[in-house]
C-alpha cells in the first residue's frame, strides 16, 4: 500500500512511501511519529492504523490543523 507523507513545503508535492517501509522504521526505533498528507483518504489512514495494531503496536491517530481553512490539516500517527 502506498501512502503520501506530509509535505515539507506548501507548494511541494507529497512523497509516496510503502507501508512496509514505515513498519521497518517502526521496528528499528520502537516508537515513531508519522505525518501524512491530507490527500490520503481517511479510509486509507484507518487501514494503516489497523495494520499497525495488527502488528502489535499501540497507535494514536489524529488530524492536525495548521491553519484556519478546512483543507489546512495533516494526519498524525504516533505508534508505540
């Protein structure tokens, strides 16, 4: 499954990453905070949360607003 990481610049395009790479990073560090782009669907984000939980991790998911407009947010997943 491909997922879009959060943009570092407002005009930049989000980078794609495979879920397996995220899982490898989490296995190395045991705790990670991932930020994902708003272009990801909420359904895909819930699927990722489910996959992390199935792998035995505790997951905290939320939308982070960085502006006042409706489309100014990113997704945050904190995995332990």
